[in-house]
C-alpha cells in the first residue's frame, strides 16, 4: 500500500514519551516507505523513474536490503546503476571525467528517495501538530511530557511554526514547552556528562553516578537524532 500520512496518528505518537516524538514520526514514515519501495512501488513507473534518478542513502539502502525481497532490491539497483553509470563516466575510457560528471557523483551521494519523501511528509505532519497544540489542552500536556526533542528536530519544529499555522495565543506556551524539551534537555545532558567525567576522579571512587551512566549515549542520540550504532566498530 502507498504510504498515506493522513493515517499517521499524531496523538498516538505523542502518547508515547520515550525519546524524541519527531524521531518516532520519522521512523514510522521510513518503515512505511521502505516497505512500499521494495513492494507495491516496484510496479509504479513514476516512482521507479524517481528512484532510478536519485537513489538512496546508506541508511535506507540498508533498511531495504534487511527487510525487503532480494529480487526487488536487485531490480531497483539494476535500473539505478544503469542510469547512473551513463551520467557519471565519460563515453571513452581514455577521456577524463568532466565537471558535470564529478558533480553528478557528488549529487548522487547526497540524494535519497526515502529521505526526500519523509522531509516533505514531516512538514505536513507538523502542520497537524501545530493546529492540535493550539486547539487541544490535553495534547499540550502530552507534548510537554515528551523526554526531549532532538536538536535537528528542534530546528525543524521551531523553524516552521508561525502565527499562520498555530493559534497565536498558544505560541508562547509552544515556545516554552519546546525550549524546555531541547534547551532544558541539553542542559541536563551537559550536567550528566560533566558528572560522569568526575566519576573518573579517584576521590569519587565508589560514588553515585546518579543519571550519568548513559550520558554519552543519550547525548549522541540528542545531537544526531539516532542512537549509537553498535554495528559500527
Ligand atoms: Zn528527533
Ligand atoms: Zn535516506
């Protein structure tokens, strides 16, 4: 089935509080798109034209390979490779690659069909978040109860809100809640990382780590939007 953002339940996403709510939205969307790309979209010529052109990032290639059928992955790669090789190499092996070819390789490295779709869909979902925050006091509480909003999504959610898409009376509450979830959380991370480092002082041997044991992992998740990848060594 084609991903349909109108079926993404905003309030359900905010009922959960672990981690960043926009990261959860992102995760839900990428799972849907990855399934769609290696499934129903195999038969959608317009989508194939686009995926042949822009390709996928490492993360989404990995998800596709780990969850999708082998044949779908091979067919997607076959047509993508064919289109790309015509763009990025000179006709004769004795010729140099021109600037356009080099630029095409660099551009290909920065484009991903799934990332592009998510970027667009998230903005639509945020529009719903803004309306709901303005209209619904229960939702405001749910919003404020989140663990944190990661730095990247803080920029996204703050950068797109305005009195055009949120009841302007709600804006100060929205700014306060959002700043607390990002700035407040970042201050806590600083304190936790600092406390963690002091535990290496022999004078603190046997002391209380408090909340600092996973301060490194939580900091990286906040700064990059993703948990530490344990497969990378
Ligand atoms: Zn996030
Ligand atoms: Zn991607």
